[in-house]
């Protein structure tokens, strides 16, 4: 496996991008990975390793680059809840981002990947967790026809009162989707996501939605208290099956 870091220049300064892909020249289908609130840590890097093992060119941008390089958060400290220093630090980091900033960063990441002969830019997917799932849906709606597939796991903040709430743009997505939701999600409850599920169920939208009984927010990550082996395993199976079917393989 090839593992490397690149510095990509954005409109707001340098951003570290971690890239992992199989050995050999490729080109390999590109999967853009958006991290969740807790940032760059072992669980997120393991996602890109798994994708690279499966034959993909996995790209992981550091979305928090504006407030510090490759920052992450202590999961136990976050679990203490509002008022705890680590929780409040996480909240400040999450609220420092908005969709436009992330989409601008993404444009810079894709331009950099296009200069790498190992990346097949004609075969792209996106994958995200929590806020990263929101960014995945935003990206796919903003670039219809450019991405073949997307996987959004325990999404957060996808249904709001704003006129541009992410769920309202689902109909613009041409990519095939897998969306995994936790029935016991305490951060983004199932009831809150009813409008999102309704939009994903429209006949024009190619989406598979799976709700996992007993799964809380963060069920994908082994080092997170909410990890649920069944939900994570099934979500990975669905995601890799989708990517394998939807992405032209080139020389993979």
C-alpha cells in the first residue's frame, strides 16, 4: 500500500491531505473521505486503509486546517458532555466549518488528485461520517454527474429549518447512495431525520437506506463508545458493494 501526505493550498492556507492507495500505478477509482467531528485519528485513517486495501485511491482532507494542523479530540473527554473542556473545544471546531468552506477545500483536493497518475478522476465516490456525511450529500448535490456513488454514515445536521437544508437538495443527486442510520442515535435522532428519509425515498433518487436497531451515533468506529459491530460490518459491506458496482474500475 502507498501512504503519503500532501500539502494542498486552499484559499485559507495550506491543508494536509492524506492519500492511501494500492501498490502499482493504477489508476484507481477515487474515494474522497470526510472525517467526523472528532477529527483525524486512528479510526478515520483506518477507513482509508480499508478503502485502499479494497483497491481505491482514498483521499482524506484535514477539514480543520483553518484552526490547526491535523487536530483531533479525546473521545472520553467529549463524552463528558456540554461544559467539559474537550466537548466545548469540539463544538467550536465543528461550528468553524460550513458547507461552502468544505466544498472549496474539496475543489482544491480534487485538483491536486488530478495531477496524480494513480488517481482515476473519471471514477469517483465520496464517503462521510456525522458532519462528514452532511458534506458528502452537499458535495454530491453540488456536482451532479461527477460522482458515481456516496456513502453517508450516521449523518448529522442534515435536516434544519434553513431554506438550503441539505435534505432539500437530495433530489439533485445523481450518484447512487447508501445511508446508514442508527435507530438509537442520540445526536441526530431518527425522528429528526424523517424529512431526509422521505427525500431519499423519492423515485428519482437512487438510495438504499438502512436503519440499525440499537445503534447510536458513531456506530462505525471501533474506538468510539457507540461502536456497534453489526451496524458497522453491514455498512461496510453495503458501501464496498456499492462502490464496486458503481465505479468504473479502470486497471484496478
